[in-house]
C-alpha cells in the first residue's frame, strides 16, 4: 500500500549535525524507541533529518495522531526492513493516548522503530523499555554542542578565530545549537561579542519569549539574577514555592532550561544575559533589588566571593565592598581569608577598602593597623554613603574592633551612633541583613562592656532580623551570646535552649562558624556547673578548649568558665593558677567586663583556699571598676567575704533588704539566689531561725524556677563554703543526713542500726554544734550544708 505524500519524510538541508549525535541515533538499530526532548533551538528535527538521510533503507513517517499511526503501519510496504515513525513535530510531544498506542505497537511489531521529538519528555511510562535496553533518550544536555563541535562549525567561515574568543562564545551560549547555527553563518572578529549578543537577543525575543505571558517573563527575570538555581533558590528569588515547577512548564514551551541534576537548574547563559540586560535597561530599580537578593542568597550559602563577583558584575560597587567587609570581619586571622585574598583583590572596586585588602595580602596589616587605617579615612568618604554603605562601614569597623578585643585607643563612637540609630523600616533585604550584622556587633560590644541588659535587647533585635533574611553566622553568634547572658543571670532552661540551637545551626550551616558558638559552649558549661553536673561541664569545656580558632576577645570569658569548673572539682589552687597565667599575658585590650570576670574568678579561688587577704584584694579591685550592672553582685561578694571572716552580723545587714523584698532588690536572679542563701546562713548563725528558714525557702522556690535546685548545685556549695566549718564527726554527719521528721526516734534508730540511746546522744551533740533547738531545724541546716536534698 502506498504512503500519503504529505506524511512521507524528505530529508532537509542545513548546518550539518555533529556525527556524535547521528551515532547516538544509530543505536536505534539495537533498540526500538528514541525520545529526543529539549527546548526550542536544540536541533531535534535537524538531527532526525540528518540521521534519516544516512539511512535510505528506512521508511519514515510524521505521525500526529492515532489515525496517522494506524495508516502508516497498515500501509508499510513489504520488503522494507525497518519502519521509522517520527511522532509529534511541534511544541509538545504527542498526547498520552497516542504515546501509549505507539508503544503498544512497538512491543508487538519488531519492524517498528519510533522517534518521539518535542520540547518535553512524554509522561507515558517508558521505564520498561529502558530496562530492556529498547530506549534511547536524548535531552538538552546531550544535544548541546561540545567545544570541538562548535569550533569546527565556526572555523569554516572564521579560520583565524582565536581560542580565547571561542572559549568566550562557548561559555556564553553553553552549546545552544540554534546560536551555533546563526554564528556559523557570520564572519566573526575580535568584536564578535556584540554581534553574538545581537543575534542571540533577536532569536530569544522572536522564537523563545514571544509566546510567553508578561508574568512568565517577569518570573524568568527574577530567576536570571542568580547564575545557577536550585528549587530552594528559585523559591527564594521569586517568593513562590512552585517556582521550580513553573520552570518545568516553561521548558516544555521551548525556554532553554536544563537540569544538571535534581538540584541544579540552569538558564541558558545567552537567555540569562538577555533577561538581565532587558531588566537593567527598562527597570533599573528592580534590577538592583533582584541583584541584591541574589547576592544575599549566595552569601548566606557560604559563597561570599561569588556574591561579591555578582555585585561587581551588575555595577553595585557599594554592595561588593560591603560583602567583602563582612567576609574580612568574619574570617579575620583565619586561613579562609588568606586563601581568598588574591581573588578579593581582583574583584573589589578601587578605593581605601582595596588598599586595605592589598595590605593584608602582602602581610603588612594586622587587625590593629587595619583599624588604624579605617580611622584615617575621611569620615565623609565612608559615612556619607547610601544606607548600604553606612551599614557596611559600621559592620566592618565594629567587627574588626571586636576581633582584637575592643582596644581603648580606637574611637568607635560614630560607628556605635550609626548602630544605635539604624532603623529597619523601609530597607531592602540586603540592607536588613547588614543591619542584623550591625546590631549583632553592637550587642556583642555591649556584652563585652558588661552592659548585659542592653546587650540582651539589642541581640534579640539582631536575632529577629538575621532570622528573617537568614544570615547564618549572625544567628549563631547572637544565639550564643544570648545563651551566655541568660546563664549569667541564672536562667538555666533559657540558656540551654538558646545554646542548643546555636550549636545545631553551627553544625548545619555552610558558612564557616568556627569559634562563633564559643559563648554557647560556655553557657552550657556554666549551667552544668550551677546544677552540679560536673561531668557535663567538663565535656562542654573540652569541646570549647579543642577549638583550633579561639576568638581572642572571649579569652576572659573562657578563663573564667574554666576556673569555675576547677573550683567545682575541688581544685581552687588550679583555678588561681589559671587566672594568674591569664594575667601574665599582656592584655592591652581588656575591657572592664574582662577584668571583672578575671577578678571574680580570682576572688572565688582565693576564698576557697582560705586566703581571705587575697580575696579582699580581688574584691577591692572589682569595687574600683565601674562595671555596669555590677553593684548587686558586689553586695553579694561583700557579704560572702564578711561571712567567711566570721562576721555574720555584717553579712546579715548587707543582705537584709534582699530578704525583705523577696529578691526584687537585685536585677540578677543568680545574685538573688546567692544572696538568699548567704543571708540564711548569716541569720542562722545569729540564731534567727525563722528568718533563716524563710530565706532558704525563698531560695528553694527561686532555684526551682531557675532549674538549679539540686543538693550539688553551686548555690548550695557556695553557701556552705561561706560559713565557719562545723566540726561534725562522720557518725554525726551520717545521722544528720538520714533524719526523718515523719518517723519516731525509735524507727530512725532501727533504720540506722544503732540503739535509741546512741541516737539521742548523737542528736544532743549535733544540736549543740549547729546551734539548733530541734530535729526540724537540724534537717534545715543539713540542707544548707549539702548533706541532703
């Protein structure tokens, strides 16, 4: 039976198809079905034509519906070895019913060879054919021309085309066959870039985007701001959770989009360039906004250099140097910075910032000299910038000053003024990210100055902003600092919650965060010491002490925490040696908070060693420091000192206001807890049993609220250590630890395996030594002494 003329394929003529692709279709001789799916301009039909022209033994047909298919099969001439059916010559591959019908025929008739061509892969199940080796599957990545194939095509008209120009063309179009075809017909010179761009733009506008809606073009322009995409990146750039699915839809309509893998989506570079140029030409504000958003995504994914490169490429010099400033600040004194310096020097715009980076790369700059260099720059050059410039300068200045321990000689007043005044209203996403960094640095400065309440408010604000725009390193260090502040205030559960989150994010983030979770580790160690879990405290401090890259500004906090653990382990002499070693090192940049932490550790160690004179000396040091929020702590330390000297009356008088007001006289829950315990001991020494009992009960309620009410808790150990030693015998301590007011004395004696008379003798001696009148008072005193819970 003869074929209908309009269905019979006639080979066409055009630019030769690479032999590699023709050989791919030769595998049809071994298989049954080929699927060629790719966006417009990838040479699908040209490839089929080229292959059929080399195989005249094939009878071929275009088939667009089931009727065409049945007629072609029925009319196949006997004697022809093979029959090729080219299905769906158009935008989309054949409908599901046609595909299913065709595959069924191919299964039943070994003569049939089928080629599906279209802009998307058919949805009909092809897995069985693939498993049996009957399927050839070519997509856009395989159809893209290689560098050698592009070279051979272009050199026919351009025999002197240099390799550098060829590389640039190849990078620009990513082997897009339609562009290769157009360029091969042109004579290219060194000015080939403008001609290639002009030709590609014309093709993209007329053939690729002409049939799309304005909403689809807007979506593509939003996505073009990033060099490569993943589903999360597409959602970030567009604010649409279905952005990746929309890309699949657009690919099916001919837009050159490829998936390198499940998480790497690429717009063809020529298409991306066209979209960016059109946006920059017609909507420059929108272009700047999308570029900032893209740079923010790259920065948050740990690709800081790529973010800087993007900013420079689109002409946002202020943004580029700001990103560089943040990168330098976070990685100061780290290998990452030294490895990145050569590229930074190439990327950054000229100016004082570039000079500073060059001086680092040549080994001429220390953090101190960098700070001094910032200080010599004309303030108007740095501060009278746009919002991004001002915030970037401030982040750089504060960050560098923090990394060298806040030296007194550097005036950061203007930077702090900007940090305090910065407002989050009406700023772009990247400026909001910068603002979160500035607030983070400001909050850390307040923390290192001892202004804990202010620091907490500023850091909470910074944390909220950093979460909104996802600045991982700022989130980590802010959570860490907040956890330490809560630990200092005695809020164990809050400190744990914040510290755990900081460590979790630090372990998950792509951003280098070595050292940024130090405060979190300290907070966990501090709370473990407070609750008496010394094994956990040791684990946290071992992890902290193993950091290869300690933040120098945290040395005082780290030393103070390690000294606390040594004292809790019964080694006050070791704690004192640790403090002395810290002081032996030159500390030109110590803040009053740093000095106070070290003096407090020395005070505790001296007191535990019985060296009252040394403890008094450390107390005098702290009293001479004008530490913000430190007055309530000094009152407690003074009372501890008096109690240790045997002056219970002075300790009682100092802390009586705390006991009378239920702790509201102090602004720190930790100090309040210690004050109530010390007051209870002093009142008990003065035979004011009711007041002592009431203070202990209040302390118990507060300790419960803070999560530290255990027999081994630090507040209990401290109170016991602060009173005169009670010389109980081991037998008396055993009796005291096991007294039970709900039992008769006979029952208690029986449980202790002693006689009733022996028990009564022990009790008389215990009551006398403790200065108590009855069993209940003795039991309360045992709790203070840490003998029972």
